[in-house]
C-alpha cells in the first residue's frame, strides 16, 4: 500500500487549519511558524499523527508526499525565511514516517524515477 498526499490528488487538506491560510515554514529551531509569526507547530504535529494512524491502519509500506512542504517535504524544505529559499530537511510527517521505517519520496522524485525507469 502506497500512501499519497491528498493534495497531490487535488483534495484540499489543511489539517484542521483554515483555507485559505497563511504559508508556514519550518524554522531552524524546528518550530513551524506562519508568515504572521504564529506558531502552528502543534497543528502540524496533530495532522502528522492522524496521518500516521491512517497509514498504520491501511498497512502503508511507502509514501509519495508533496515536495518542500513543512509537513511532507522530503529531503528539501523551505528555509523558514519566506523568501522562496530552500534548505536540506524534511517535513514533520516525513520525519515521523522515516522513524517508522516507511520510505518517503516527493512527487518530483517519483516523476524523476518514472523517467529514469526506477521502481519505488
């Protein structure tokens, strides 16, 4: 069973947060802060834990998640400065999945692998 981010399927998902909402980025200290300076870390953690629960219930063995996201980013995320810059790192949910031993790739990695003929 492969978990795929709802947003990649065109389904709005904000983990109980308002839509539209202010962009959020992970800061160097690990907190998730929105553009207004509000700490939204707990909302992201709650969403990640709920997604992990679903992943466990469905027998998920791998995941394709949204690149650069503070929740789902895999290997690269926004730098926390809201300037479009990127840094190495993972989103909160990605880190949780990796600890659980579930491999994660971004949609960009997946497309790249399809083009290169690799399998996930």
